[in-house]
């Protein structure tokens, strides 16, 4: 149920990151160039970040549900057929049995002529199984092998008969061994087993002799029996508690390097459905479910563990539990580990039942993560290209005022930092905003506009003009609000330069 639960929680955090960075022109008030005496107003950068951009970039359409009000949620369904099957318990262990019969010979003589005789004895084999106690069964596969060694002269052959294994017409199983034969064997496939004593096979031996020289002081008979690959197609009997452990241990990488932080996913649910074809109750215990990452403390996906549910027999999927997902997640998470234990007949019910090798226990997990969050802190950075070609005669610039205009209907407060960047030489040329100026979030649903100006003196103009990009860093939080993201919500950014020159200049104003 190893892989699917923690992965869904982490994936839902992606929507917080604004990892789409589509740079496209749009109208944000009037920021076209305007020429004045010795002054020019020039738009130099624009960018847009929307929830829809994120979905397109990450190809998440197939796992998202879009609601009429513009809301959306991440939904994921995972089905694991045959957590375990009847064939996993309907078998006996391989069995080896050796015995020696030693009989004193009170009459050590040589007979006047050979005499045919039969020596008979019986033995009972108890088949070994950790899980089943069988009274009747249809045998799927298996083999009985027999070998014998004796010092008694005149042994012609052996017949081994069992009334516990019969063919479809009711004839008991017979195995024949003749003198000089290395071993005898018989295939059990398709035969029927029946015994009043569970897991028992009574074997009746008839040893056929031609007796003549009986001068040996004692008779030794050594024999060996092996049973191999004894599996059952159908049985009637009891099942002891059968348990199997399942685990998911996987790694993932979902977040780019320019996203860091943590958030809480709200109202996330996981529904567990199980289908139990066995004619007995099963029990699921999830004892470990966590996500982790390098350098951070592992985080439990569920608030309390272990989680225990009983699964009644059903030929359809039945919802067994609805769980709240503990949605505190971190962008450094990179692995998921889930461990669970399934037990068949956990209370050791002694009832006699029928079990088939095709019986199975299946699990389905549905994860529903609305795009509802409380963001503690997520930091996102992006690089936007600058358009500085319209700024002429930089040597004559007396002052430059860079004006940022932000428009957003995202319910997120954004701390804002900006750096000028020379990508050719991979260096930051100037820090424009270093005090994390606040971009107000639209918590009331109304578009918010925030403007920030940065004055650039003559000494710093060259830093600006030697840059071809601007690095924007956003420190995201929800201001203790629980928020819901919608498809068309976005943040738009525009940067213009108000350039002032020495003297009176004339510019083309298009």
C-alpha cells in the first residue's frame, strides 16, 4: 500500500511553488515608453506565474480534477491485486522420512524348497504446514518417492497402498517397487486427499519374498520416503493465522533547485478499499508510513499509528477506512516508506471452511488532496530576461528609478527580493531589493496591486546596464490563512525604468 500514500502528499505541494515561469507580454496599466525632456520611461521586464502554468509545465492534467468554481484537487487511485493468494498457503513442506526395521531371526535355517510369503506393516506420515489443517483436498501437484535396502534374500518387490489419496473413481493410490530398482515414485497431480486426522497419510506396506536361505541372525530393512512440491488446488479444513508483510520503499525527485520550504496540505484524505475473496476475515495493520529527506527529520503521513482494519469476505471492493493525511511536507522530502501486515484469520477461528488456491485479497487506495494549504514558508526564485536596448546613452544617465508593479489574485503574501544578473559571466551585479518588500495577497478575492521603486544612482547605472537578467526571489506564506488555490489565479510582474539624463534630451516617442 508501499508507495502511493506519501507520494501523493508531496506531489500536492508543487502547486505552492509557482514553478511555471512563462515570460509573455501583457498589458499592466500603461508602461510603454514615454519620452520627456531629459527623461524616458521604458518597460524592461515582464513575467507571469499562474496555477495553470504549473499544471501545464508538470503535465499534471491526468491526475487533477477540475471543479466548476475553478478549484482543483489532486486525485490518485492505486490498486494492488493479490496482496496474497490462496496458493501462498495451500501447500505442504517438503518431507523426508527414513526408518529402519530390525527383526531377530529365531529360526536360522535353509528351507528344503523356496516359499513365497508377504510381510506387511503400516506407518503414518504427518504432513507439515504452518498454515493449514486439511481433511479433504484436491491435489494440484506433488510427488511421493520411495527407496529400500535390505539384507533379506529373496525380496521380489514392495507394494505401498494408501486409502487417504485416491483417484477420481475412488481407487486408492498404489506405489510399486521391484528388486533392483533404485527408487519408485508416483505423481499426485489431480488426485484427491481425505483423512479423519488432519494432514495425515497412512501407508500400508506389503513386502513380497521368496524365502529359502534364512541363516542370517537378524533381518534389516532400511527404507526412505520423500514428498516433494505438495500443493493443493482446493481444501476443506482450517486455516491458522497466515501473515504476510508488504512494504513500499521508494525515492522520488519532484522539486527543482529553485524551490525550498514547507507547507501544510489541508483536508487531504485517503480512502482504503479492500476485496476479500477468502471465506474468512482478514486484518490489515499499517505500522509505518513516513516521508523523509536528507538532513530533515522523517515525517509520519498519518497522525496516529498503527492503523488497524478488519476485512470481511466480499467479492466487491468495500471501503474499510477513511484516513486524514497529515499534510506537513517539505520540499526536501525525497523518499517514501510504508510498511503493513496482512493477517488471514487473525483471531484463529477454528471453523472448518473451504479455501481455493485462486482466493485473493486485493487493496485499492484513493487519495484526494484539494489545493488547500497553509504555507509556513516556501521560497521560490526565478530569472527573467531584461530588455535594455531602449535605454540609450548610459554614460549620460544621472539617475535611474526602477519601478516594480505586481498584480495578483493569489491568496499568498510574497516577500520579495531582486538581484541584477550578468548571465555571460555568471555573476550578480547589483542588489535591487534586499529587505523582502511585501507583496500583499488577495485573501478577499480582490485583485491586489503593489508597487515598489528602487533608486539607482549614477555609480550603480553601469551595474544595471551590464546585466541581461533579473533574479526574482519570492518568500511565500499565507499569513496564517487557510487558502484554496484555483486554476486561473496568478501573479503578474512588470518592471519599468524611469531614466533621467543630464541636460535636455529629445527622444522619439512612439
